[in-house]
C-alpha cells in the first residue's frame, strides 16, 4: 500500500509540472483590445 501511495504522489507531481510547464506555450498571454470591430460572415 505504501508503494501505491508513492506512485500516486509521483504521478500527481508529474501531472502538475506538465500542466505548469505548458502555460503560455502558444505565445504571450494578453488582454484583447477594448474596441473590437464586428465582422459579419457571408
């Protein structure tokens, strides 16, 4: 049972680190401009 607990803790740490390292990989995060123009499709 002790080994299962260690494996679960290790899996949780690896999962959290992968989530944290993936933040911002698509570019810098920014707030969109307040004046957004509407584009109609069609």
